[in-house]
C-alpha cells in the first residue's frame, strides 16, 4: 500500500510503502466496537458516591410518636423519605472495574482504523512539522491549507514547538505517538502526522 506525503504547502513530495503482515477482520465493526468499549470503560474513574441512611447525619430519635398524629409512621429522619436522608441503591466507588482485552485484538483494531483513514485519504502525512518557534498563527494557517478542521495531530515528545503552536486551536486535538489509541483515530475525520512518526507508529503496532 502506497501513501503520499507532502510539505507544509501541500506539495506532493513522494510516497512511502505501508506493508504489514495483516489479515483484515471479517467483522471489523464488531471488533472496533468491542475495543473502544473497553478503552472507554477503563478510562472511567468510578468515583461517584452517595450516602446510605447509616451514613447521613441525624440522630436516631423518632421524629414523632407512632400513633395519633394522622401522619405516616416514621422511625428516623435519616430515612430516604426525608429531605437530607440516605439514598436507596445509590452509586458507590467501584474498585475492580477494569475490563480486559486481548493485546493482539487491540493492535488489529488500531490497524483497521488506520487503514480506513488511508483508504479514505483522510490520513495526511507531512515531511515535517518543524515550526522553528511556537506560533499559533502559523499553525492556524497550516490547518487551513490542509483543510484539517476537527483533526487529530499525532506528535512525538520532542516536538515542543509544534505542540505549543497547535494546542490553542479549538479545531484540533493533539496526541503523543506513544499513547495514541484506536479511539483517538476513530474519533476524528482527519489524522495529520509526519512521515517519520507514521513509520514509528506502524512499527509499534506491527511488532505488537
């Protein structure tokens, strides 16, 4: 598979080969759905918490006598029936929540998502993303030239100027090549990165 790459003025410079020992899945949608569901579930913090009637403040004194008042009997103001009382079956912090997925399946899902972008020509490879100095205006002009609104930029950790130039643009998001995942790739209509970073990324997933 051949992939074109460009300079920052969108002039075509050449092609690179993208060849992997990769057999496409017969049901890629199901596999991608499963992998993304696991990634999103594992991102959750599970810190939501409510108090039961045994945890809320308030005495154990009976609010009124059992009979003769005309009101329903009540044993404690900590009952869920009272304002400020405990919550019935409310959420509690969950400790053991992590879902597991096969590493090979996660890698395959990433490659499927990447190939979708390549085939749709929504993966834009540049020769470099060297900004010289942090300049949001230059980054804005680049995004405009690439017609890459709502796009994902994949950068390397040493690309400080590119990161500082792009981070203020609301129309793009930035991910590091070492942490980008299939959900990031699927979420954006376009993915922009450099030729060298793409080769690093493909090696990472080719080798598992």
